[in-house]
C-alpha cells in the first residue's frame, strides 16, 4: 500500500458515498514511525499528519516544519493537563478533548495565549470503561459546556470497539454531531476508513496503510 493508493481509495469512497470531491481530509498518522518514512511522505507532498504524544511530536516536527512549508499537525492521542500548553503551541487541531477538566484547561490557556487549535470532542461510542471520551448520553451536555467556554469545537471523534461493526459507531457519532450542529467527524482508520466516509467522516486517520507497520519496540 502507498500514499497514492490510499488517496485513490479515499476519492473512490467519496464518489461512492455521493460526497463532494476533496471533502475528506486524510491524516497520515506518523506516531512511532521511523523518520525516513515520514520524510518520504513529506517529499510526496502530503502535509497533514497526526501524532499521539505531545513529547514525541515536539522532538521531531519543529525541524520538519522549518523544511517543509504548510505542514499541519493534529493531536490524536490522549492529552494530559500538564502537556496542554505544549500541545496548543505545536498542534493545529486536537482530536482528543475527552473530559470537562481538559476542556477547561484548554479554555484557560486559550485566553492566556490568544489562540486555540481546532477541537474535536472524543465520544466513547462503545461505552468502554477502559477508553477515553464522554459517553453518548453526556455528549450534548459536553458540547454545550465547551461552547460556553468559547472553545472552537469543530466536531466529534470516536474510536469504535475492536470487536464491533464500526459503521454502527460511525453512524451514532454522525447523529450526535448533526443534532448539535457540528460538521466535523474524525473517524475511520486504516481498516475501516471507507465505511467511515460512507457515514460522513470529514477526517480519516490512516497510519500503517500509508507508512507500513510500525517497527516493534526492542525488548
């Protein structure tokens, strides 16, 4: 698989779903990938990347941002309060606003800094106890709270349970977004992004299908 293959599949999925061409943004998930693989994708002209950890991103992306014009970085992984300032300085969007406490921290820092990344609120559509995100029943209230904090809420994000049909979760997320007047839907990964596009995804997060499997950590 290659970047060009994935781009073509995204375009085909847009057509199949009756979506406007270019309405889906492809986030290349570069977490834990060797630098040479990321640079290869940068040289191919791709500019939208996703990272899971603030510290890892801080260690590699500023240098690439200097060399490659127009790089856009999205934080996909969980955000701790003590890393919020660093995230807001580096990232253009945060997809993992998963609880009121972190929303309030971001709001306070946005006032101090005079800027705020685009935000996606994480919904735990599978109601999994080990997974981050607010429960679907609490989603409307969370959207309202974030808006009352004057946060730039662009949309919602979910990670469906591994053993369940993801399309059901994508449809649920789309329904919650629609009733809250939100357009952004961050959903779909390497194995299911076409199904996510069929349900209205605006951002798909694809890593291994673009870069190849991440190298195993040494024991």
